[in-house]
């Protein structure tokens, strides 16, 4: 069985979708993370009625509900 940090490690430089506590899904390229699951995304965006491009973002680990592979 893989540990969560190992799964994140194998997702570096790949597209992921991060659901955060306010209900939004942020997609982007996973660049780095730490043991607190603070996540750095590049080319991040929020998809809704219109796509909101964010660029580079740092998401605090305690605001993240889950991380899944991107499309």
C-alpha cells in the first residue's frame, strides 16, 4: 500500500485537482509539497462558469480536502 506522501511525490510535474474547504476545485501542475501537505501549483486555475486563471499558487495544507489526478 502506498502512503499519501508517496502518491503526491509521484504526481509532481503532473496535473492535479485540489478541492479546498470553500468548495472550489483548483487545477494546476503540482510543483512541490511538504509534510504538512502545503502544495505549490503552477498554471493554476479555478473552473466555474468562467475559468479564472491564478498562475502560481501555494495552498495551505489545512485548507485542502483532497488531491486527485487531473484530466
